[in-house]
């Protein structure tokens, strides 16, 4: 087994305005207080796939490189960050809370296809009348139900789904952005959570960078 203790971390991401999966991994690494070089590959531009394949065997972003190790999945990157920095508490301490956090993280990882398709992440734009296609409202309702469940059971010690920031929050942060872009109405509890995510220093940093990106992906514009 290779010794990676002295190896730098490199995180390969896509456009900050559009790449929701990149945001998830980036937030987990940042909130774990891990130092990582950042390489941004502009998506949907000539040769972008060839460039990504230099780092990621899946040809997709994000990908975390640590010595000879490559991790090319957002949730796997978050898990690795949690193991590298256990003191960051990226999973809840309580067994039942941790199980729920993993369940809702995995549900986001594998579900919500209608929401992803018809309400793509686009931080710098506003489309309050768009995206209401079949299946989207059901996805929105499910996300809000998840937020209420986690906040009611485990959010008592802080503003996030399990009190302090966890991987679950990293997984749902892009949805907070989508809800802002598409003008999704939120209840008081849900809005307070969304505001807490948007107020994170790391989230502010990401959004500020997204605002100043020159690249445009037509499929994510209306």
C-alpha cells in the first residue's frame, strides 16, 4: 500500500456555476478543512472530456487525487474527507442520526431525476417561472420532507440538518441553489435551513466565483 501521508490533495471540478456534483465534493473537502489544489475543467467545451480523463477514469467531475489514489464520485470523496479529518465531524456522532444522514445522502445521490433535469444548477441566473415539468413538484416535496424530518429529529444543536454541518448538507447544498434560481416556495423551517446553507463562508466563496465565470452552458439556460 502506498503511503499518502505527505501527498497533496488535488480536486478536479467543473464550472462552479453549473456543476452541482463538483460543489458537493468541494464543500465536503472545504468543511473538513483539508487543503487541496483546485483544477477547474470547463464543461461542454471542445476537448473537455479528454482533459478530464487526464485525472478521472470515469471522464466526469469531480475527482479527488491523493498520491496514486483517484476518487471520482462526490459521495465517495465526501466519505474520504470524513475519514481524513474525523475531527471535522462530517457524519453525526449518534448511530441513528448517522444512519439517517447516510440514507438521505444516498437518496440525493441516486434520485431526484426530474429535479436535476428540469431545474439544473445555475447560480448566477433566475428562472422563477421555469422548470415546472412532470415529476418536479414531487421531487421538491420529497426534498422538503427530508429537510423537515432531519431538522426536527436532529437539528436542535445548530442550523443544519443534523445540527452541525455534515455530508448530508453538502449533498443538498446544490438543491438550495436550485430552489433560489427557480423561485421554489419554502416554509419557515425549510427557508431557515436554506438561508443557513447560503450563508456558509464556503458557499459564499463558491457562489462569488460562479458569478464571475465567463463560460455558458446553453442547456442550463432558459
